C-alpha cells in the first residue's frame, strides 16, 4: 500500500494504492472517489512526467518505483482519446476546439501522441493549418509543432505545404503565428527526412524581397524576444544539419551579407531572456565548434592542400624571397623550431596554420612587421610561428572551443565579442599576437622567458574576457592598452569624424589615467607585511613595508619600516620587473589560504609571485589597494581589471567626450567635404574705391589723425562686426 496523489481535471485527492489489486479495480475505485463519468474502463493512470501509462505488469514489477506522495494522473486511455480527437477534427463544429485541446494538453502525453499520429493525425493538423488564420492558425501551428516533436509521420509533410503554408508565416504580423511558424521551421531543418536541403529551398522560395534569409534575419530584429529566440533557434538548426562545407559557406556568406552579426550583436549586448540566452550560446558554441574541427585535422605533408597553405604563408611573409627547399632552415626565420614546420602543428592541427595564414593574408603589413622586428631582436628573438600556435591554443581554451555544447542548457558563458564579426576568433587572434609582441619588449624578454610572456598575455586576455567587451574594437583597445573593455561602443550610425574624435579622447584619457596610476606607484605607499615578508622582518606582531616603483619603471623598491605611516628614502631591497610572475588577489594569497582565522580585510590583501617566493601585502585603505593592484597589472603588461577603477575611467572618458563635443550638439555634419566654389570669371579684384584712392589720400590721412573720426565701413570690406 502506498499513498499517492491522484490528479484529474484540476482536482487532486489522496489515494491509498494497493499494488496487489488488479489495475482495473484500482482505476474504478479512483473514478468512484472522483465521481468520474462512466464507463470506467475508458481510463488509465500515468505517473507525472512518465512517457507511458501504468500497466498491470508495472504493478507487479518490483523495479517499477511508485514513491509515497507521487503525483499520478487519471487520464482517458490514449487509444480512446486519440480516436475522439480524430472524430472532432472531422466535424466542422468541433474542429477548432480539437486543435486547441491538442496544442494545450493532449500532445504533451507521448502515449496519446503516438496513437494519434498512427491514425494519420499529422495530416489532419496540416489541413487545419491550411484552413486557419489569426489566432486559430497560431493554435494549429503550435499543434503541428507538438506533433512533429515525436519525429513520426513526416512522410505526410510535403515541400509544397511547407513553402505555401508554413515558411511565409515566419514574418506574420501576428506574434503567436510568427513564433509557432519559426518553431515548426526549426523542426523541419533538424529532421533527418527533410533537413537543411528542404528547409533552405523553402526559405529561399518564400523570401518576399528576393533576398534569401532576409525574413529570418528580419525576425531577429523583432521587439518580441520570443520571436528573436525562435529565429535564432532556426538558424542554429540549419547549422546543425548543413551537409557539407560548400553549403556552410553559402549559409555563412548569405547571412553575413544580410548583417546577421549586427543583429546578433544588438541581442547579446544585454540579453536577459533565458531561451534567447540559450540560443545565443548555442550559436556561439556551434560557430566556434566549426573552427575547432580544424584542430582535429592533422597536418599531412602528402595532402597538397595542406602544403599549399604552408607555402602560401611563406610567400606572404617573405614576398620575393625564394624558399630553397620544402625542408629548410629558412623556416626558422619565421619562428618555426626546425627545418620542417609540419612538426610544430601537431598540437593544434590545421587550426594553428589557418590562424597564421589568416593573419598574413588579412593584416600582411602588421604580420611582416612582427617577423622583421623579431629577426632584428637577434639574441632576444622569440619563435614567432610557435608563439602563434600557442596563441591559438590559448584562445581555444579561454573561449571553451573544446567543451561539448549544452543544447538543453544551462548555457555556458556568452562572449559578446564573438558576435561582432564573422571572423571574430581570427581577429582576436591577430590582436592577441600583437599584444604578445609588445609584451615581449615591455618585459625585455629573451628566449628562456617565452613561457612567462605567454602566461602574462594569457592573464591579460583572461582579464579582458572577464569584463566581456561588446566589440572587437573595444577588445583591441583593451589588449593593446589604448582603452578598457568596459567602454561604451559608438553608435553604428554615428558620423566617422565624431567616432574619430571619441577614439582620440579615449586614448588620451586612458593614457592620462595610466600615467596617473604609475605616478602613484612612484610616490610609494606603506603596507602591512604578510607571510614570508613579515617572517623575514623578525617581528612577531605587526610589520610594515614601504614600497615604491623606481622612476625608471623597471623595478620595485621596498624597505621595512616601523609603523603604518612611515616612509623611506633609502631602499635595501629591489624586485626587477621580469621577476614578477603573476599578481595574486587576497583569496589566492598563501597567508589567507593557510589561515582560516585571518585577521584583516581579505579584500585589501594582494601580492605578487616571484621566481623564488611570494610578496604579500595588506593595504591600509581601499584606494591604496585599487591603485596598486591595477598599477602592478599594467606594469607587467596586463590590463586593469578592478571594477571601481574601470568605472572611474569610463566616467572620466564620458565627461571629456561630452565636454569636447558640446559645441557639435545638434549640428549635422556633412558626410563629405563640400565642393569648392567655381573659379571667378577674372582675377581683377580692384574696386571703384581703389581707383579713387589717390584722390582721397589726403582726406584719409587727415581722418586717421583724428581720434574721434569713424572708420569707413568700406575700408573693412563691408564687415562691421566680430
């Protein structure tokens, strides 16, 4: 005996279910308790959430679990309910109600749905779609979607039906019709029997302006988030079933020509709806997964396409310079480790070569500049090509390309910058490579410092991605230290000159702010010493240290002092910039990790790991902490990451922009410079007064000597005001 809850048409009652009794006896007792109309043989029981109804074998099977308090639904038997709905669909009086009941409740019961579909129910719903309009059409499309989810009876769905009665509704002014049409279209694209090829033909034939897929992209710009989510779900479904690289490229090019990236960028800027967030994540993950496939393709010297890509990289890098042989020491000039570059691609497969080639083909001068500078470094050079492969691995990890896609949620992190450009990953790669090249010089690194430089760049990119920039432009300014990742993006429709002014102001403000931070570090600051630094002081209680940045900005200097307000002018301890391996926040510092009873504000604890030890400090104030933690990040080639500092910088930047642009408010700037005026008919500019100058010379001279005399306006060319 087990006490369960029985649900029927909005009622819920407790019932003692004896599994030793025949199932029909139990059902009759429940019908009697609920006063259900006979015949009682028409009913069955279904555990909430279970696909099938309870059978007599279930009751006698010990493996069938029926827990106390379980919710059990009393339902009309699937075969009886299905036949009843079929009969109603054939009757004009009850057809509309049958469609409503199907989409509202019946098709959520798998046992009913499969019985209904076996009675040619899908064709009957399709007939209702063809005959309906308005809200009734929305119900019919929703019922069609509910029936199609069981992936059976698809042979009844014809391409003419889809082209005429489904895909044209993708841009219906009726929101519910539009959403349901998009839902069904997604199932068409996902179907094994229909799939991408049929969905693509239907989309192209139903486009209203002869621009294939414009209706889908237009739906992404809807003010209804449900329509946006369903439109993006359709795009994701198309990408799931695209059959070959040629079709994928066609889809990529078509959607990008319609400015898909621009539409998606607006969506992810502040997406809140959970379904839309999930579909945005799936789009991002599928797009990155397509790139990840390159990693799974090993470089094959017997594959001419692979060899052509490699030789193309040589031609771009060293134009006009002949490669003496396929395997040659010349490859080392580009930063490969040996005579045969193929051995360096083992870790990232063709993806490593693809990214190098993208950089060379799209930013050739910048790429060649990096290689030339690197060769000129001589003993300080780094393996550029190998660095590029490391950057590919870095972005592969940070952007989670290797993780499986959670199609049912919850979504992993959405990187908004990915939605800004059709080749966002590749563009981020190029910007990161440039950041590495700059960091190499900032750290005065040599070959043995390569792992440390890679780690510093990785931390910098991590910091930028953590703030989640909205565009590649902002990402670029953050990694190249010309701005921050929290800046507001300019309006796409803004005048180019206004954008240029804003960009200049951002850089000026950022440089000013960074210089201010560096000056504060040069001034020095008193901190409480923690950990090994305190132990080295020999003090059992409080120990203090005065720390400053050397004016050369190449080292830190510190001196132990007696009290929390003491300073120092002579320093017996130094830390060179290359010694600093990483910056540690409070929770990552050993003094906090190893001391559960740590006394002090953990939020003001920070430190930096050196090659042989850690330096841990406790700031006396939050402002000291903010100055130094981001100042140290900048010192070793990273980016500011503290929200308070970034907000302050953003506020300053906006203030300077507003002040600088106040005189341009409301002024319509021309898109192009005005045309020059036509030349004059002649260049004889003598006026009549010039011809009389001799005659009036004496009078003019006399007037000029009279302080009360007024100047003749004609002498000013008619201009009388300033």
